[in-house]
C-alpha cells in the first residue's frame, strides 16, 4: 500500500487542515510514492521503538518528531539521531496531533471516563457529569491510573466538565464549565482558574494522551496492512 493512499485515508478520517496554526501534523518523513509494508502506532518516536520497526514501515504518532524548524542535523542529538535511523531504514512518519485531538481523542478519553460529549468547542470537549469534585477526582484517578491527582478546588459540585487532552492550560480563560480536566497545568493558570471559580484537575500530558494508538487503531482494522500498537513510556518517573 502506498504512503499516499494511507495519507489520504488518515486525512479523510481526521483532516490535517484542522490542526492548530502552531502545530506540525502531517507527513514528516517519507515520500507519498513509497510502498509501506507495515504500520506502527505510537504516542511518540523514540530509540526503543525504532529498534523494533522493520524497514519500509510507516509510524503514525500523536506528537510530531519535527516540531519547530530544524536549522541543522546533529546526528548525535535528538531528534536528528532518530531521523537518521528512520532515513536509513526507509521508515516514514506521519503525525496526527491537534487535528486528532479535535476529531477523536478528546471524545475518546471522555468515553474512557464513562462520559458522553454533549458539546465540542474548538479543542475542548464538554460533558455533563453531575457529581461532587471529590467523587470525580476519585473516578478520574481510578480510570486513568493516576496515583496523585493535582486539583484546584473552586467548586464542590461539578455539573459540567471540560476535557482537553495533553496541554490545555492556555484555554482556561475560555472554558465554560465547572471543572476543567487537562495536563501540564501551571501555577499561574491554577490561580486564574481558582479566582474565576473554575475547578481544575491535572490529568497529565502522557496519561491523557496515551490512548492515541488504541483510539486510532480502531479505525485501521479494515486496512490491508496490520497496525502494530507500541506503548510509549512516560519520560517522567514518580517517586
């Protein structure tokens, strides 16, 4: 199957044109005329994954390996060291980042939590949960496997919650809910939310986006190529 055919399929599923202006989703490495013999799905590209990937394969990741402009390729350092391996092994790379958040991932994580999305505004999914903040926190910890959950307590009763997977702190000012679930939340964002009567739960960047391969894999089952799911590892450790 050609890389071009796979790209068109993915673009129909989750249009790359809908990505955020600062994003770099789409075809990052490879030629549309390349023949692809195997597909791998992963949150990220790392050295461990590339040891497993066979030549003439396509890796589809959530996070773009090439994010900002590269001014040089130093093959001793990330990400150039990984790019070198991929070129040598004829491995192609497509990233589906904010476009997939918008079309699928936010709603998928909401469904994992047992919530139905009632409304979507840009990169925010809204759900009616109707439970106390403490009960919601315990539920989120259990489902997402978070041992210690950082919260901002502004409201005790959560009727409506908002979800943005990954890093959504910059969206706090536009959230129209009682509680906002996202990752990478900063101190000053927490202060802003508390003063504006918005509860927060920091559900982690990795913890909220690790479902990407599982979610996308559900849509690739009818392709002639089998998609192998790779479980990325969180670069952070908790002591």
